[in-house]
C-alpha cells in the first residue's frame, strides 16, 4: 500500500481533526464486556477472588476404604434379583480345608477293632472313611477282533480237506488279480502314433473350415428362379373364418385334456389301496437293503480297517503251504525269506 497522505497542520482546526479516538473506543468496548461478564475484576474484593485452603488431605488408607465401599454396576444389577447369585470379586479359589480324621469307632459286622491314637492315624479296617467312588467308563464293544484267526488249512499240519480249501481260496485270489489286469480298462498311452501335417494340407484344412459336411452343397434352395434370383415368399392371408375355426379347435382340445385328467384322477383314487400296498412293499425292501448294508459294513470292519485315505485297502495274501511243503512238524518248517 502507498504512504498515508500527510495533512496540513497550518491551522488549529485542521490539527483537531487529525486526533485519534481509538483508545476511547477500546475503553467503551472493555466496559461493555465487563458489564456483560458481571463487573470489572478491579472492583471485586480480594476475599471473593482468593481463599486459603485449610482442609487436611485424606490418607491413602481412607481413599482405599472409600473405593471399596462403592458398589459395582454388575453387583447392583444382581442385587435386584434375589434368585441370582452375585459374581465373586476374586477369582482365587479357596484351598480345600482338610477335615480332621474322625475317631475310629468299634468294629461292626466282623471288622477288626481299632483304637484312636494320639497321632490321629486313620485305621485301615475302619468302617468309616472316604471311598473313591469313581465311575468307570464303559467302552463300546469293538467290531474288529483282537486276534485275527487264520483258517485251519493254513496250519503247519492241516487236514487234507481244509488244506485243499485254503489252497483253492489262495489260487482264486491270484486268478482274480490276473483277470483284473487283463480285462480291466487299458491305461492312457504316453505317446500317440501319428504323422505330421504338411503345409499344403494345412491350407486345405483352413479352406474347408474343419467340417466334412457336404450336405449343404447338395441342397438347392426352393425359392430360386430360373435366372438364379431368390423369389420372395408369399404370405397367406388368414381370414376371420379360419381364426374362429382355430379358436374352436383350441377350446375342444382343452376340454378333452381336462376330461382326460379327471378320468386319470378317478382311476388313481380307485387304485389307492394297491398304491398303498406298493409303497409298503417298497419300504420293506428299502429296510432290508439297509440292514444288509449295515451287516456287510460290520463284516468288512472285521476283515479290514475303515478307509481313511484315497487308496483302497489290499489284504495280505493267504499264507498257505503247498502240498510238498507240509511236513507235519514245526522243526522241519522252512523259514520265509
């Protein structure tokens, strides 16, 4: 901003016009604020502004007792309901106070006599005492046998018939494995034989579009003129008579369908007893199948453990001796390698 213009001070009248009145305005503003706030602080006596604190400080013990006398919010809520027990203020559990052992009484029902000693030693044959009444857990019976018993034909000295049965069972297991490998699905080959496509064949495949359907070429359009131009299709105009015929035909078909539904419903109502018998028969068959599944599952558990992973359980082959290896004595058995 530019400099303030200097006024002329030649006359007394011009000098009075330049006197500042800011201090007067400040005084009026201050007096107005003091009147609004209750008066000036200079006019207020010192007794009302200052005072001497002569009260003694509370001790720490008194403060703690005062805090203990306060009722917590949770306790005040619980006090309203007499049936609700208050929450304990401490989480420390009370120590189990050992009761003094009772004086041994005289023996009853043929028990030995015991006398109370000065050291208060409990008598072993006393009728009174603390018994450990612990309830034993009852385990569920396991379906899996504790010991797997092999058939009698697998013994070191079996009978001829039992040995032949076990041998036939072992041969059947091996033949099942052979047939499963021969008749099972073939594995996916790692490499597929084929010939490389030449560049010319690629061009032909691209031009053909990868489709061998030539039926579209054989079909000739029906709306073609002799000159090869496509003729526009002529739309037949439907008259009012034709529309009425179609509406009547639609109503007749609807009535026939409703009558057919009513007839079928009456037949089902008449055959209701036979339907109930069929449902009962199906329920009985379902129950039989369920029982068979449960029994089969229990039998499988006796032979193999429950499936836990993605691989199936494969039982070990039957350990049966050949006819030449049967010696009839444990001393002559050959050890397995």
